[in-house]
């Protein structure tokens, strides 16, 4: 319970009034809620301010030096929030405007890979607010005007004088009668209950540009909610999530897919038709294609969202060894092995690149 106020300010117990003031100013600049609004800093700021209030007042400091707690009296004088308000938030701000800009909003949508690559026209339904057509945003009935608040005489705030050990302190608070507006709507619009805007569900059309990815945000300027008092409309942000595609995977601007190729076709070469996101393409498989070989199709990947250019499509090949051979097929393969002198192959340790370890290194970014 016994706080060392000297320690809080980081000054010696015999510090001069000038040193105390200097230490406090320095800390207050660092810890002021306007600079550093996080709760922990504000706690510290309170502590520092209390310490200063006590040590800067010769009478309070004397009580504290003698082991008393001048805070007891201080805490009784008024709540701390009021004290802080009196001390730091004392500036007059004037009445709050009735018209304000709406608040920006973020919605998330999921699209498929095809729409992400080629772009798309989308239509979504959003809950929003539009200006009240009945009162044109004024919030009043039949064109009546808000009347000046009698409690605060239009200032939007009320002031009271409180006595404390600091002397008389002027307290400024938002006027409770007019909620700070300085005027009161005595005859509110029945449609919007004086808000000047009404909630509504509306459909929104927009374009997804080609090349977006998960996390991309599209800003729809002025298509968010209308503000209080029919104020300017906010922006709406649409955040894109691209769903996984069953066969095509995106990596940066490139697309990847895997195809399986019978051993015979890999050895002899062939042409096959591949259904890509752009439609059917003819794939030429050269004779002697190996498992893990890759065919690159230039310009068939993802377009750059900004600027020109488009990525490539990589077709990764796995060669499938037949697992069920009938007698005739087995005979043919044995014959082939004989012709190629491969009946009893030796273990050949791979030294060429593109071996298993080279590929591992590629994957993990080594050289
Ligand atoms: Zn008022
Ligand atoms: Zn209205």
C-alpha cells in the first residue's frame, strides 16, 4: 500500500521542486493517453500524476515524508476520472456535429480459383444504412429544426466548479440533455428516429480484378453505410478468400498440376488433352519422359494484379508403373528387358542432378 512517490517519479527524496516538475513533465510527455492509449501505460500515467500532485504540493509532501498518506483526502475529493478530465481534457471542444461520415466496413467473400485468375463480376448482399428519404437526413419531422439545448445553451458541454487541494477546478462534461450536440430534436422523424439514416439490406455489384489472391482487399469507395445525419457514405472493403482448387494449385503467379502417365506412354511419347482453367490444351509428352519431369506452359498461369505479365503453368508428371500384368504382358516386358539387357540391373547410384537429394535441396531452398 505504501507507494514511494519519489521512486515513481525517479527522483531523490531530497529533490527540489524544480527537479520534481522536470521529472514529471518528461514522464507525462511519454505516458500521456493521447500519445500512448494502452491501458498499462495509462495506469502508469495515473500513478505518475498522483505522485506529482503529492510531491509538488509542499503540504502534501510534508504529510507523505512523515509517513502519512495524503491520497486518502485526495481520493475523497473526487473520482480519479474526473480529476484526469479536469487536468488534461479540460479544453473546450464545442458541440458535436450532427452530420458525420459513416464507418468503413469489411466483408469477406470466398471465390474460386478461376474467378481469382480471370476476374469476375460479383453481386453481394450487405446490411448497410442509407440516408432517410423521409427527412433527407435531417432527423426531424416535417422540416422542423433542432432547437438549441437549454441545459448547455448550445455548447454541447456543461461545466461545474469543484474544490480540491489544487484549488478550484473547472470540470467539463458532455451535456447529458443533448448528448453533446448542442441542440435537441424535439420532433424526431418517425422513419429514422432522428438518426437521419435507415438500416437497409442492399445488393452491391462490383468487379473482381484478374490476379487477386487470398487476403486481397477491394476498396469500394463511398459504397459503405451513410453516416449519422445523412453524412457522407463510408467505404466498403471486400476481402477475398480464394478456395482451394481440386487440381490446380497456385504459387505466386504460377499454377501447378500433377498428371499421371502410363509407363509405355512415357517411354514412347504421346499427345494428350488437358482440361485447364483456360480450357482444353494439347500436351505433347516427349518420348523418354521421366517421373517428376515438368512441362512448362508459358503464360498460362496467373496474371499480375498490378502491371503486365502473367505466370506459367507447370505440369508435373508421375510415371505409373503397371501393377497387374497378365501373362502376355509380363512376357512382353521380359522380352523387352532381355533386348535392353536389363534382366538383372545393377544398383546405379545417381550422380546426375534432379536426383532425389537435388530435388530435396530445391524444395528447401539450398543450392
Ligand atoms: Zn445540451
Ligand atoms: Zn428520417
